[in-house]
């Protein structure tokens, strides 16, 4: 029986901005780690992932849950997913009903035989299981949407994401956890890229892309979803770690490879091994992230301010 460990991130981006307080971001990451570790006292690796991510979704500080960015026509459409080392995974794509898409992904994992459910059908499951309802676009997300729409952005989604990261700097969330029984889990939750076409699905609900867990490693990715899906990034991290066995080097190699293929500003990763090793690496200007073992000090990194 090992000691539970968790790492969480608040998204890879520029995090250089006009209207947010860095301390709030640090505090939210810290509290999310506390929630995840608390969950480990009575629950398992899934509880750790769900409680830590749900806290970040509720905070409104990140591009997930309550704080989600808006699509091209101004709606919230969120993606989320999770996976455990027992080989179970689930995701929800383009959902608008739940306040906490990660809780809906958990329902899909535990109550259905499916891996990914999308749109109104997934929303219907959230309603049937009485999940809390999303409050609708946040004031901040609406302001950002207006700025982006009125701006000089010619080709919507990818450029818009880069612009939004540069100016407002809030982003997708994710977590990786190891419980005392040795179960590893990974998850991600996002409002997707700002000004995306309605119905666009990113990497965050797709096992192997936005997250992955097996008996060796749990990985959560953030960045431009299209590049992460095309590279199957989280699965590649797991495969490389299986042969290399060095977590820091594995993440560095995968991010460097991604940068060569897709350019800088495209990827951030956190990962946790079965031995309890933790690592984070990104090719963006920043990626607020942190980690802790139960009973030990919390470390927060990745905001270069
Ligand atoms: N990966 C997310 C997506 O493309 C966005 C992000 O990580 O910032 O939907």
C-alpha cells in the first residue's frame, strides 16, 4: 500500500494577461490537489481525478466547466474524459448541460458500456442522473468572446486559441493520480478552443489523445487539440515510457518531437508513474501545475511570473 499522489494542471498557454490574479490560479491548483488527496482517504483513483478536476471546473478561473470559453456562435460546449489503469475509459464531447463534465464522464464510465457519448444525448444522461446544471456562459467568457469576434482574427479556431492564450490566459484542466492500491488514473476537462466551430471535438474526451492510463503511467495533455489527436500524444508518452523507463526524459522527448512537428505553443503534459514519479513539461510560455503526496507539502510550478 503506497502513499496516494496527485498532480493537476491548469492548461498550457501564455498565461500572460490583463485581467487575472496569478495568486488565484496558484490557490485554485493547490486546493484542487487538496481535494484530490482528501478523496483518496475514502475513495479510489477515480474519486481523486473527479474531485480535483471538479474543483477546477467550479472555480470559473479555467477554461473548463463554469469558466468555459465560447464557440463561434457564443455557446458553451465542453469536452471531458478519464481513464484508469484497470483499462476503463470514458469521455463526453460537446456537452452543455452539466456544470461538471468530468462527473458526467464518470457516469458514462460506470453506468454505460460505451466509451464516448456526445452532444444532447450525453446532456440527457446528465439530466437523468440529476447532475448539477451549468450556469451558462460566464461574464468573463462572454467578454473574451466579444473581444475575439470584434478583433482582427481571420481564420477562427487555431489562431483564436493562440490569441486568447496570449491575452487572457486561462485554459483547460487535467489531473493524474495514483491511489494507495496502486490504481493510476488520468483525466481532462475543457471548454475547447475559443471560437471553435460548434460541434468541434478536441483531445480532452479522447483516450490516448488528451489522457491515458495503464499499469505503468497516467498522462494528461493540454494544448491545441487537433495536434494532440493527430499525434495520439498521451498514448505515445505511455509507449515511450514503457521502453525508456525515465519519466522526465520521456515527457521532454515527446514535447520536443511535438514542437518539431507542430511548432511551439502547442502542448503541455503532466504524468505520474506507478513508482510515484511525477513530471510536467510544455512548449508554451507557461503551464500552471502542481503535485503532492498525501501528508507531504504541495508544490506549484509553471507560472513564470
Ligand atoms: N486541448 C484543449 C482542446 O483543444 C484545449 C487546451 O488544452 O487548452 O480542446
